[in-house]
């Protein structure tokens, strides 16, 4: 069905680096392929080749041939390929542009000339499959990252293309959403759809796939059955091995940050309800919970990006309501779920230099240390917008860390990252704690939260339902039964890997 022959590709004619190097790959009809590899290995680029975004949308140099259903993509229009290959982007915001979720799902169907009745039936069917019926009248911009992910999948799923390519479909999803998407993909495969999943959360998808393909720096290093992939996955650090977490003695003093009975609503809909939390000086706290539970909304109150409808927030014993976000940025650094929202300079180096100048504590040694830790030296001259999503996340975190904030808040820092970077990030956070930094992590990656955090705050339906040691909360049957916590696939990745291999 899909054939790539001796593919070389680079994004700009002025660039000397090939993103893909001599790729030969054939995907047969009805296969379920897991495509994985480290950040920046060329996975998304390969996905763009499959539906004609390369060469018809992205500039660059393409050598070799790509054919879909026997037709060379160079000779096919985007409209022709649209009906053959459905692509779910890694960056959800690049795919969502309608005023409501219902219109988002309807858009592609309308483009294909479906009748109003057919569109209505398909919207209802797709919404039920992904359990997003309650979101249909809401604007995509008001959704959580996980909810946006489900909507983008729905917008392609409803078209029933013979080939579905999904780039990081489990990103931003909680355990329940990830299980739901996996179930949908298994069913599509059973019904004969060709499924290609590009994913960093290797463990669970490996169990579902019939074939595993691994890229490393633009080259194909493994192509075979999942059962034979274990040595390559371990060698490529695609399943993280975290450092041992050492218990620390928290300094006995007033909390660095206190949120007292915070409530917040949007258009009369409650998002947070009487949320109270304290962040101890020198600790790593993880805020965990399902999609839409209010995690991101809560941390936006920390530095004044949002003001509560009720309650108040104290930082170092002082209220922040009358302090501007600009004034708080140096003290409380927040990285967003979507790193594109943080960028506004032409190069990575310029992005980092902003933080150096704002902090008033410029240090060449610290800057160099971050560039090494985050593997940024080869990216400094590049535009942050042209990086892979994993590379963008690394730049976003480094651009905040360079300011040496008193409190570092990371919103979904593991999304789009390979196992190698997760290992580095976990080690970095633990070392930052030893250097006196205080860290708050918002994440669905419960294994990462177990490996790094000393306490968890569990949110469910905008309320605090648990707070305490992660080892206890992760096994709390009451929290699991209500759905506030669940079995994250990363926590099971080694067992899944063992079974699949």
C-alpha cells in the first residue's frame, strides 16, 4: 500500500543535514506499525511523507520516491491523498481551528461532500467511540491537552481513511484516554485499516502492533516483529531507566507557595473548587489526575496568569493577586503544555538569551551546563518552530531554567520525549532539588512522577481528592476505583515489553 524507496530529505535547501537518510520502507495493507525512535530521529518527517505534506506543503529537498496505493505522491494532489491517508498531527493546535468540537469533526466530512444526515450520524458515532459527546458544543481552545488530542483523532477517524497515521496519539492522555484510543486502534486494525502509530510511549503500543520500526538520526535501525525489538529499544533508550530517588529532609519552615481554597470557573462552569495546596521549599511535588481535572488551570494561578474567583494564593508569605505575571516570571517559572506558546524569537539561542537577561543572574557556566544537559548545542542557530515537538519541549524547559527561578513548574514535561531524555530530566530535577530549587510537575506519566516526586497532589473534577506519598497514593484502591488514578502505560512498560518480546 505504501512504499518509500531510498528516501533522503532535508527541510531547507540551505541546510546541510539530512533529516532522513536512505530510508527504504514498505507498509502492507492491513498492518499495524509502531514507528518509534529518539526525539529528532525523523519520525514525524516520515509521517509527513505518507500523506503528501512532503513535498506539497513543507519546503525542502526530497530524493527518492514515495508511492501510496501505487501512485507517486509527487504526482498526486493533497486532495487525492486526503482521502487515502488520514494524519493526526503531533501538535494538536495545528489541526484544530473551528469554533466547536462538533464543527471540527464535521469539517472533513463537509469537504468530502457528505450529506447533512450522514454528517450528523458520523459525528454521533465518532463521539461515542471516543467518549467525547460532552465536548461537542465546546470550543477546542477551552479544552485540556488530552481532550484536544481526542478531538483531533475524532476529526480524522470520522473520515474512515484506508490508512491512518497518528503522530503521538497518546500524548497528553491520561490512563483512561490512552486505553480508549488503543482500543479504537485495535478495532480499526481488525477491520482492515492500515494503522501507523508514531509514539514515544512504546510499551503499550508495542503490545498492539504487528510490526515495529525504529529510527535513529534519520536512519532505519530496526524493522521487524515486536518480539525481536527488545535489544534495539533498550540500546536506543526508548524505555527509560530512572535513577534511584533519594529521600530528602525538607527544611522545616513556612511553605514556599500556598493556594488557599482556590475556585475558578469559565462561563459559569466550575473548573477548580476550593483547592488548597502548599508547596514546601526544596521539594518536588507532582500534580496528577485525569484529563480535564483542573491541573493546568491550577498552576496558571501560581504566577498570576489566572486570578481565582474565590480564595487566594501566597508566595513566600505574600499575596500575588496584585503582582503582574512579568514580575512573577523570574520567581516562578512555568513551562506550558504546548511549547509553541512560549516561543517568540527566531533562534533557540535568542530564546535562551531572553531568560538570561531577565534573571539578572547571568551565568555562562549555567547556560553551558543547560545546553549540555538538554542537548541544545546543535539547535542554537535553528528556529524553535522548525524543531521536533520533543526538541521544542527541551528548549522550553531550558528557557525557563536558565532564569534560575525559585519555583520551577513543568506542565507535561515528558510529552514527546524519548526514554533517554526522560532519564536525563529525572536526574536533572533530582539534582536541582539538591541545589535548593523547588519543583512542581504536572503529568500523566505516573512512572515519571513516582521516580521524581516526594509528594503527589491528586485532582479529580476540580477538587483535591488525595495528597501524600506517591507510593501510597498509587496503590490507593479508592482513588483507582473512582478513576482519579489508574494504571499508566509507562508504569507497565517493562512488563508489556517482556510479554511482547
